[in-house]
C-alpha cells in the first residue's frame, strides 16, 4: 500500500513543478500518459482549463498504420500527430509533462517526435 502512495506523491510533485513552469512561461503543457497497451498525449491550457489538442494510439488513423500500439513506433506516431494538431490550434511552445514516468523509451520517443514535428520545449 505504501508503494502506491509513494508513486502518487511523486506524480503530484512532478505535476506541481511542471504546472508552475508552464504558468510562469504562459505555456500550455504537453502531458503524456502511457498504459500497457497504449500511449496518450494532450496539450492542455491550465489557465483556461481546456484541452487544445490530443492524440493517442487508440485513434483509428494511428492504429491502422501500426503493428502494435504499445511500442516506440506507436509513441513516435502519436508525438507527430499531437504536434500537428497543436500547431493547427496555434500552439508552438509547450512545457513537457512526463508525469511520474522516466524520460526513457516510449515517453522519450513521443517527445522527440513532437520536437521534430515543430513543437518546442
């Protein structure tokens, strides 16, 4: 039971730091959630409390082009798609919120793909 509480506290601590940074720089945040099967990304404007752009490996156009939705290729596709949708919404600069996940593997692949597609963070 203590393990889940520690993970939750770590998640809150990380999110608090990123929210402060995004509010200070007036940037929306690119938040990532990964599960065993899928990866999700959203660009959120915390000042207004709205989601500006979102993409995930559940999207049909992403899912059809991939063998698996739980690998780095899927994360790369989601990163490109969320960056394209954010650019359409008029967002160029974001604060990256990896949550309590390490910057490694699928999270890193998503972030690098979003950078290549034009988002800066």
